[in-house]
């Protein structure tokens, strides 16, 4: 295989993984027009269309998917080979691409990044925040952070915490107007802010737990969102009751902007895990990132 064919295959793989010419061009350090021209020349030479192009997205055709499925193992092997060479360096270098849900991104990853940047200055971290389920291998991620049971199968995982406590909150203004619920059943008479799960599309259940007793209620539907930060902002604006994490709630409870309700009934979310695909040789940059994420 000649050098141009290798280069074309790498370009196609980058465009397919990035989902567009602009994002791929930014990663490769070239112009989007240059990538588009190269892809058209490659398709003309092969006599087959590899990418379907629209004004909003670029996706592989059926032929492109078959080629991409063959390329991925080869690209992984090449990355592993380069990682072995890189292991001889005095300190790890390269890029680590991670997907994490919003709560973990802000509560677990971000607090550790400043120290990580000091100890591993040659590693570039790309953190993609996504609350939905993500196939990290298909999407080109090195690692993901999700809660059980949302982990992908056949992955190596590392437990990062013991779970995150939830808080049922409302603003003082709302409580002054509508009163505070005294029991879990009382919330059914209140306005509620509910979270729609990005992948499943269903509403996150309102579950109360105390002394081994669990009570699950139909989520109120006065306000729905797929963004956990919007739940907090809605509660601050006086829209109604909302479940948010203890991490989100802490500064607003301290300032008095929010009030915590039914605290002895508040559940804890499942633990967060960092997970990644097993490889013969774990890239030093990824290994360094995993070490940095380990609980103290």
C-alpha cells in the first residue's frame, strides 16, 4: 500500500469519527476544504461513495461503514505501537479523549485537571460532556465515566466514588406560596421539575428511600428538561420542586437561595465508574489519566 492510500484512509477515519469535515480538520490541523477535496478524490479513485454529506452532518455510507469497521482495529494497533515508543519518553504525552455525564465532568474530572496539567503537561485532555449512553469504541473515545448500570459491556472499570446524594429542593419564594411537603406523598400536590433521560427518553423516577423503604412516584410534568443544570436553575427561579445532586445544591443551600426538603428520604445515586476498552498495551497518556482519576 502506497503512502497516499495510507493517508487517505487516515483522513477518512478522522472524518467519520468526528462526524464532519470541520471537526476533523480542527483535529488534523488542516482546512475543511482540503479534507473535502481529498475525500472526493479518494471516492473517485475507488469508484464508490464513502460518505453521505448533508448541510448538517457527514455520515459513512454502507460501504464506508464496512471500510471503517476494518480500519478501526488497524488504527488501534498503530496507536498501540506508537504508545510503546512513547513509553520510552521521560513523561507521557499525547491526547486523551473522554466522555462523561455532566455531574461527573464537574464533580470528578474538573477538580482533578489542574493537578493533572501540572504533573502531565504534555497530555492534552478532550472532555466531551454527554448525559446519554455512548459507545466509546465506536465514537473514538479512550475512556468514559458513567454510573452503573450504564456501563458498556466487556470494559475494564474503575470505581471513582461511593455514589452521589440527591437533594429535593425548592426556592424560599415557592415554599412561601405553596408550602413545604411533609411526606413524599405530598409532592404530588406540588409543581415539579423533571428530568428526561437523554438515551431512553423516559422521565427519571422520583424515588424516596428511608431505612430500607423505597417509594417511587410518577414524576411531576409541569416542567421537563434533559439538562441537570436547568433543573437547578428552574428551582432557583421558583418553578417548583426539583431533584438535584448534593454537589449542585451545596452553594445554594448555604446562601439560602434553595431549601432542602425531606432530607431523611433523599436517595443516593449509584457510584461513578471510569471505564475503557482492554488493550494489549495501554497508552501511557491514558494510563496517566486513569491514575489521576483514582480516588485519594
